[in-house]
């Protein structure tokens, strides 16, 4: 069975069977996806993280399918109905839908109309009618009358119930109906009577229908939300007339009274049994597809957010802006440690601008501040304007930082552990400052669902969403790597091979024994076994280590190769680092072995040239347009700078410096068809947009990229 599933996965993904086989073997041995993609390229044929993830997902589905087969075989075996042919067919089935169709006639049922008819002794009559040889089924029905079946009509009705069930359990019948759904299913949405006012936000779907295959994920999820909240009724139906014609063609043979009875049973089977079953199937499939698309959008946004440009280790003053409650100020050192906090009140109603200016300039000087981070929530633009008017004793860069999820972090147990003596306002401001310094390190402390990027994240399958987002965080953290001596427990948790317990053990060991001097010292951490060390070591950096490779992406298992290269060139390993001239002299082909190929050697070469290279781009200062503080300041035709703050399947939302974000619909992104907004824009990208439409009552802003330079 394993060989067959490997062949299917390879065919589905367009890769070689050996790549699938080796990848599954590595996963079964406990290797993580980041480790496999980075350090086992020879084994996988250089599959990337996403391909390895796809192999894992498909293999997991086949494992679940095998478990289902075992259950089905056991159930049918207990009924003494498991023939060698049936067993072989089940064992060689690799499609979940087909497997359930095979199982359906043997599946334990609740008491059905057909069951009751069988109990009344009507199954032989059903068999006679089903053969469609009997010209007078009413006459034959007389012989089946008894105390429980008192009329010919009742006998025929019972026989039809049995025939209807046979038809509903027939694989060909189900595939005919399934094909009808595939070709012409229409999804319809109707308002539940009496819910007009409560359901106002679903007004677009009060009387809506469209082909299911054309219904985009965001619309389907919106309708399903309306259904779940009790405002809408959703149905999916095929072209009934055509489906019934195809069923009749298959089941109705001849042209006699028995055929007429079968014709009636076919119609009943379709309406009462098969259609509701296949509708549920397609409802689940369409929801699953919509979930997958929404989760992919969320995952892509999260990845871009996590890999946003970091400011780096700079002394930062962070401001959580506000009006009545004032602006919370915190000062952080280079490592993000809290040095000072207080409030200022530069805005109405207090408007203590002179006092606020004095406090800010004093803190900048006292704590040697190098950058200022301002949260993008309430009073953000006014605070930014106020800060930019101040005169400092040094050049300062001012950044507006997304607050999404900061309030969730500030009220979390993680924040309470970090700052038990401070309230949520201080914690929130600290989070804003740290997000500027290192978005990845700070955002891993927050449940990804709370970061506020994506669409309908609360409507999709929560288990699949969590798995996908956790995977994105893991891949992002490992693609960057972390400083072993400064990384928090939360950041270390996502490093390949570690997890919460080892992350805790590392930070405890660091507190008790001081900074790690080498990767080798990691082996002294309690419960750090050989496998965990193998998986984690390459992603952990030690900037001032004696061995410069400890601050690179070269895995300790490859140190001997670099050592041999240095020996052959009669130099030290440290001489090779960032030395293009020396590295260019290396004949890497000379170091190819049975275990190590050119993919690994090329990675070693790149790491020697740029050790521990951060894949994130350098940070840029952004400035909103002057004089734009509310939706009332906007006019159609204006071209304004903005920051992309969310991407969905239907477009991108842009912060243009006011409370409401504007939407660039996918149709307004280019003068060509765009299927994915990520083709044009990226999260947190600085762009210019044209105001296309302003709807002040509904607080909606339509934007366009067309014709904007």
C-alpha cells in the first residue's frame, strides 16, 4: 500500500517517487520540515518547505484513509459479508469518497422506511419489480398482503422504499448525481422570514444564487456565517431534470407497470436520499475549499507580517496613542528591556502640549533614544504630527507601527509573566516598541488569529487554521534563525526540534550558567538529546562565538568539511568568512561525498560569504500625506501614500492615515486580470493609491492602483 500512496503523492505533486519516499522517511524519523528543506537537500532532491509540507499533508490523509479501511473491513467482516473481491477492492481504494460509496450498503443504519418494509416481508416483491419482468405488479402484490400490509398500494409503496434505498446505495447512481452537482450545482441563499432587520449585514445574500464552481471563497464563507447565525438558508442543487433523466436511463428498463414503479422509486430515491446526501458532500467540499483558500490567504499574510523588516537593536521610545486617557510612553534599551514609562496628554480634552513636549525631549535625551515607534490606533496621526514638530538633540527616525493584537498580548499570561508589576497599557506600549525592533520575536507571543490579517478566520476549520499558522510561524522563525543568547522562550519554542519544554530548559540554563559560548554547549541543557540537537543547532546563532560557524547557517555536522577546506587552503576558518577572494579559490566538487552533495556545499559557500544572513529586507520610514486626518478630508482623484495592512482573496486594504482603511478591489489593481492580489502587493508594502470613491455614511473608501505612478 505504501508504494502505491507514494506513487499517487508523487503524481499529484509532480515530483519523483524517490523524493516522496525519502521525505516521508525523514518525517517518520522525527525530522522537521525546516530541517529537511535546509539540511537534507540531497535526500529530497532539494524540495522546498512548501513541497515538503504538501508531501506531509497528503501522506497524513492516506494514513487516515488506511485507518478508515481497517474500520470498514472489520465492520463488514462482523456481518459475514466480506468476500475476497470486496476485501481486495477496499484495500486497493485510494479515494475517500469512493471508499464510502463501497461501504454504504454495509454501513449500520438507523431504522429506515426500507427497513420497516423488509420487516413486513416486502423485499421479495421489491426484487420482482426491480427486474422489471412482471407486467402486473399489482396482481403480484396481492400475495404479499398480511396483518401489517393491508392493501396493494401499501405493498407497492413498501417495495418502492426498498428499491429507493438500493438505488441510493448504488455507486453508479451516486456518481450520476455527483456528476450532476459537478457540472451544474447552484448555491442559493434566502433570508429567514422575520429576520430582515437583524440580518442587515447579510443584505446582499437575502435572495442570491450563482453556480457553485464560480462562488468565491469569501462569498461562500459570508453566506455560511449568515446561515450559522440563523439569518440565511443555504441550499446547493443540481439541474434536477437532467440528473433524473440520467438516473432513469440507467435504472428504468422496458416500458411496463414494473418499470413505472421503478421510475417512481428512482424519483423518490433522488429527492429523499441521494440528493440530500450528495448536497451535504458538496456543501462540505465547497466549505473545505473555501477554508483552504481563506487559510492560504491568512498564512501568506502572516508570513509577510512575521518577516517584516526589523529596526534591529536600537534604543526605542514607544507610544501607545490616545485622547482622554493620554498617550502611554515607554523607553526600551537595545534588547527591548523596559527602562521607563509614563503618560503624556498632548491631545484634547487635557491638551497639555508643553508638558508633553518637555517630557518627550527629556526622555529622548536621558535614555539615548535612537528611534520612536507610534501605534497606528486611535490618535495615531495626531500623535505623529505632534512628535514630528518637536526639536530633539539628535536625529531620530519616527515609525508608525501596527497595533493589531497588541491588546491581546497585553492581557495575556505571557505579558503578565514578563511584566507582573505593570498594567495592560504599559505592556501594550512595550509590545509596540518591540514590534518595531523585531516583529518576528514579538509577534510569536500572540495567537496568530489575533494579529488581524486575513478573511473570515473565525469561520474556517479552526484545527486546520491553527496547524497552518503554526507551520508558518515555525518556517518563518527558522528561515531567519535566532540568537541563542537573547531569544525569548516563546521564540525558541518554534525552533526546529525544540518545543516549549526544551525552550524553557534553554532559558533556565542561560540564567543559571550565563551566555552560551558555543553550539556544542547546547548539549549540556537538560533533555537536549542528539536528535533535538541535530534538528535545532543549525538555526541557533551565537554572534561572539569562538568558532565563527556558530553564528552561521552551517550545520555542526558540516563543520568538518569547512575545517578540511581551511586546512587545504592553509588558513583558519575565520579567514574564510566574508572573504570572496579566498572562497572563490575553493573547488567544492572536491568535497562531494556519498553523504554530502553540491546542494549542501553551495549552502556552505553562501554562508561563508554572508554568515547568518537575515532574509528580511531593511526597514524604511513611511510618511502619510499631510492634512489627511479623517474620511472627510478625502476627495475623489487624490493620490495618497499608504501601507497595505491586509490582503484578502478579493483585494487589499490600505491604511492611508485615517481611521478607516481603503479597499483596492482586485479589479482595480492592474489593467489585466489578477487572480491573486499578492501578485501586485505585499503586506506592509508602501504604495501610492488613487481615491476612486468615498462613501462617508457607510465609511467605505474605494481605492485604485490604475494609472498611479
